[in-house]
C-alpha cells in the first residue's frame, strides 16, 4: 500500500462518519490521480464527483481546478483532504465552496498545520524513515534537501513552505471560520502514512506524550 493509499484508508472513517446519509451528493476537492474518496463514496451509495486537474479520466471526475469549474450544481457535502494548503487562492476556493454547498450541507476537511512541523517533530519523523530510504516521498525529499542545506530546521522549513506557497493551518482555519460555522475541530496524527512501520496510533501516542506536535487537522463545518 502506498503512502497515499494508507492516507485515504486512515482518513476515510472520519470523512464517512461526518457525511449525510446516502444517496447524498458529495463533491471532493482535489481528489488527485488516485481518485480520492470517490470510489468509496460511490460504493457506499453516494452520488459522488471528484474535481482535480490530475483526476482519473472517468465520468465521475472533472479534470479542472475546482475554482475554475462553473458547471457544478448544489451538493449536500464537500470533502477536501490535504488539498487546501496547496491551492493558489484559498479565499477564492472557499467562496466557490460556499456557492455550491446546499444550505443544509456539510463541509469535511482533513488538513495539515504545516507551521507545527517543528524540530522535535521533524527529528521524530526522520528517525522513522529508513536511513537508505531515498525513494520518492515528500518526507524523504524534505530530509535530503534540509540536510544538504546545512541550515537549522526552523529556518529551512519556513523557507521551503514559502517557496512551495503552502498555506498554514492557521490561515486555512481563519478562512474557514469567516465563511462556515465550525461544528468539529481536532488536531492529531498526520505523518504516519509516509513513515516506515508507523501506525496512526503510534504517532498519536507520541503526540499525547508531548514528544511531537499534532500536525493533522480534522474539521467539519456548515454554512454560517
């Protein structure tokens, strides 16, 4: 199972438990090349569609950026899993989400508070990547680029995130709070899918023990 597949499997229970009952209409923002949760949603009786420029070429997907898709009618729920911190204009995307979400609809977000990726958390993560594990993966890339830079972690990660134009968790939540009513907000595990032999429970135990920071955000909202 790839890290992306592990992530989808781990995040699915949270997504599923916060959705309205099928056959609700569900839209996933940034479903990616694997198709995100759309296959699980379809199997569960939902009318699901995924939107992403790299989405699979199938009828239940649209290969376009969400904010540039003007064909979508109202939906009962919107799901976005680790896609909002990548978007160019967060406000435009969330304004579009407000426009297509039905008045009684639900917004389910799984995200990264990248400003919490501190030195202790990075050390913990990198110690759980095999020393020879230089294969594809964003954590492997971070470790390699940081080590090559010779910079302290705090300055390197800040510069890397700015170069990648990644939104912080605080920015995401601030933009959400200005448009939606928060019904649920939790911080928890985030890195485990990309780590060697580490479960979500093990990362959460390290968070609970004060060894690392909680980087994962899980949010549920409705129209304000």
